[in-house]
């Protein structure tokens, strides 16, 4: 590999440190590539993998499916506000489709805000993956809360193939992949019915992935030619929905149209096992990897850590000098994180609120809830399995109390993420260390809530989704 001027920005010592950290963390990386200002500056592969190796990209394919949807929108063959059911009348239940499925839009599916809490074809007795999306019982109102659902992408892949009469990858080849030199041997696996697995079946080279990511980095422009719809990609690569309940840091920056947001205002094509194409438009930089980290719980985190610690600072021109704060100052100000210290508060978050809701049947047994806020203090009153409880939270600090139905002290805080999305964070801090986080989305006369708990033997009911209809109140 020849030395270029771009390598002066990211020196070889940075990449050597990156590779040393990857090795030290025992990450099963198969390949890496770094592209700066449209030029590959570093690239490497672990034998037996090489530059021409066709590699399963898993959910990276979701971003390709999204691109195809954007192209069809540009052609006028669909609108993102279209509901999905009319396109698949042959797949709907004979007894009638559930109202939440009926109101699901293409945009909901792109944003992973469908009515399902997880992928449907893994819970359906038939081989028809597309049909499963319309038949499996939904759990909550669509268009509200992020929940990773590969079946929604699969239905979008089927939609592309219905509207074009072509296989998904063939359509993308005609529209732009052939133009940028995408591998002829690349393919997408099929489901049992012959539909392209747009959500998880893409197989291509690392260079192919980097080429597509770089086109998206430039909002669809390639060598002076606009190959992909700019306006669509601008929306696809910005945060459309909050993902704060995701378990890993690098999944908590939001989600666009089948594309993840990342640190430093970047975006990412992201597939299981360490398939990544992380794009930083402000630096005209792409970092891509192939790997198999499925057997390592920290494998993906280790890839990100090595990159952000050893390489990214050079993009920012940051020197890793010591802080001006003294160690004593830092130690004296250590605090367990609260909601508003983790996520930036929405500046116009509600200070006065009183709203009550009756919940539809749900897995948690949550029957009713009321949210009241007066200044910086809020109350989450709820009835679960015929018992009434209260959690009090504070918008700027931690409120200490016993967790309902226990004798365990907890600290509870909240933050408005947008004008209609409230995040409540609860940590039990004695004997049974545990956490329970909630996301509430208020839309018109409904609320949709997602609870996620991390606990050994307690809080068993605090996990799941529910939607309710307002019975009282509004914003004062």
C-alpha cells in the first residue's frame, strides 16, 4: 500500500495501536478498511480472509433495503406515509388484520417502530416470513417506540421485489451498484418462499460495503453524479427515533431509516457479529470491518473502543493531554449517573403535566398509569396486576425512595428527550442491585410504554410493551 497525503492525518502508529488493541482483546476480526476523502488509506485482512472474500453482512443488508425504498419513493412508486397492508392483501389474515398492523406505515417499518416487539417469522409456524408480519399478534401501537424487528425489513424487501419485478440486489445493481464497481459475485440469500432476505442475507466484500457507505456519506453523490436521492438519505442518516433503552452505548444514539446513528454525529451500517461501516460526514471518513464476534459478548464493543481510542482522535486533531482538573476534584464530584446526565434534556420539556391512561391488555399486567409533573418533580402512578404503586422521579437529580412492593432503596430520575418522549431511569442500590428503565411516548390521546429491567430475581413484571388511551388530563 502506497503512502498518501491522507496518511499524514492518521499516522501508521495509530493503526498499529488499533491492531494491537484488537489483538490484545482477542477480537475475531476478519478485515478492516479506513477511507478518508474517498481514498482507501488502510486496509487489512486476517488469513484466510482477503480483499475478494465474500462475507455475510447480516443486518448491514437493512441499509441496502432502505436505499431501495428511497429509490422507489423517488420514482413515485410509493410514499413513506403509505400503510403497508394494501401492498400485501394476499398475506392478510382472513379474519381481519389487527388495527395496529393496519395503521403501520412504510416509515414506521424503516424506523423500527412497528407494532411488534421482535422479529415475527421466528415465532410463526409457517415458512412464509412475509405473511408472519401480518399474522403474529402485535404488542403495541406502531410509530412510537423503537424495537428491532427484522421481519419489517424483510417485508420491505418483498415490497421492493413486488414493485420492481426484480430481485432486490438486481434492482440496486441497475440503479447504482454497477456504476460504483460493486462485485458481480455478491448476492442476497433467499427465504423459504424465495424472497430476498433484505434484513440479514447480504453477502459481499468489505470493499463493496465501503463503496456503498461512501456514496451514502456524500448523500448519494458519486464522482459528480447524483446516484441516490439526496433528500431521502439526509432523513435516513439522521435520528428519527430514540434508542436509549438499547443495552450498548453505541446503539443509544438513535436510529434513522434502517441506519444507526453513532457518536460524533456519524451513522452506521451495522450487522451482527461485527459487520460495520461507520461514516463520519464531518471528516469525510469511513471505517469498515468484517468479523465474527458472536461468541464474545464484548467483541463489538472492543472494535469500537479500539477505533475510538486509537484512531478517531486524529480525525479531531485532539491531543490526549491530561485534564486541567485535579484528581481530587474529579474524585470529589463522582456521582452515579442520572437520566439528565446521560442524555441531553429537551429544552422545552414539560414542567406541568397530569395525564392518565387505561392500558390495553399486555404482558406486564399494566392496567392503568398516570404521569404528573410539577416543576422538577414527577410521579409515575400505576396499577399492575390489581395493585397500585408510585415511583417518584426528579428531572435534575435523583429521587430516593423504596421501589414499589419492596424494601429496597432506589434512585429515580427522568428526562424529556423530545416534546413527547419521556425517559425514566430507576436503580435499586441495596442488597439486590438492579435497574428498570422506561420510555414513554405520548401521541395524541395515547401513550406507549416500554419497560426494560436488569435484575437477578426481582422486577419480573417490569419487562415489555404496552399502549393505553387517555382517560384524563392534558398539559396545563
